[in-house]
C-alpha cells in the first residue's frame, strides 16, 4: 500500500487531495500548521501531523516521524494581491518562505529516502498565473515561477535515480479560503496601495471580482495529483481546472 504526504491540508486543495487519496485506499499523512478537527474521514489509513513549512525543526521532525513515503506533495502556500511599490520586503520574504523555500526544504528533507530507494514522486503545487503576466501579482507570481524553475531543474537531477518530479498548476478557485489567507498576510505585513495606484488597483480588483467563466475546483487539483502519482508518462506540467487548461493551451509551443 502506497503512502502520500501532503502539506497544507487544513483546507482547499490539500484537504481535498487527502480525501481523494484516502477514498482510493492510500495511506495519507496530512500535515497542517495547527491540526484541528477537519472534514477528513476517521480512517486507520490517515495520520495528521503538525507542520509549519517555514520551521526547519518541524520539517526535520515530520521527515523523521513520517517514515517511508512514496509521494510528497508540496501544496502549502499563501497568496498576495498587491502593488509591488506598497509591498514591504518583509511580506515578499514571508511569501517566498512559504511558497518557495518551504517546498524546497521539505523536498530536501525527503530526498535521501527517495534517492537511496531509487523511487518516489515529488509534486509541487504552483499556479497558472505563472503562464501569463497579471497586474498586482508580481510578488506572488515570482514565488511560484521560482518554484516552477526549481521543479523542472530538479527533475533532471533526479531522473537517474528514477525519482519523478511534477508540477500542478491550478487556476482561480473561489471555493477555497485562498483569498482570506492572502488578506491575512497583507494585514500582518502592512501591505498597502500607494495613493498614485488607487484608481489602477480599484479597477484591477473590480475586474477580478466581476470575472465570469471557467474556474478551478479543489477536485481538479486532487485529480491532477492523482494522475501524477499513477501515470509515470504524464507531462511534468499538469494544469488543473478548466481555466488553467485554457491558459496552458494558449501558450506558444
């Protein structure tokens, strides 16, 4: 029986992915910063562990207590919608710590068991915003674009060990608390909109709020991760969600 470890399982993509793999008989290690009652089934296949991906000692402890795993999913992340001029560098660093460096640190912690066993899969959950430039997303997109580059280079390093590395690129998903988490970061780090940008920022936000069309559902992300785990021939980049698929399909080849 195979084992998957997923970060960021308190809600959204991580929670749905944990459910999806449990339903299909996998051992699931679901991690989150503050373990609490979440909507996961009571199952002998489930373990819930506390993990802040920005905490080096916490990562070491989880890697030790998890034991052998077959799939690592770096899903934990936070969003940020901001004008760069009004984004303190503390907020930039905080975003990269979670979205980029956290995934890199988790990966490094589990690599020894993968390379020694010469098997395993790492799935990094990025974003389809990396496929196109968008206003007020410079910092967030940069953190995810760095994750993309890391993933694709790492795949080349690990290929000789038969360890696979994949990217999942979700689109916009209003059904998750991603926006709430982004607002919390903005408040904590005093992110602001400078006065000269007021009209511009208002127009961007109104456009986002009024957008209609295809979206991404948490189930789409779980299905993309499932494909990565069960189809060794799947491409390194997996768009997840109708909007993400549309954006990926419009990219020049």
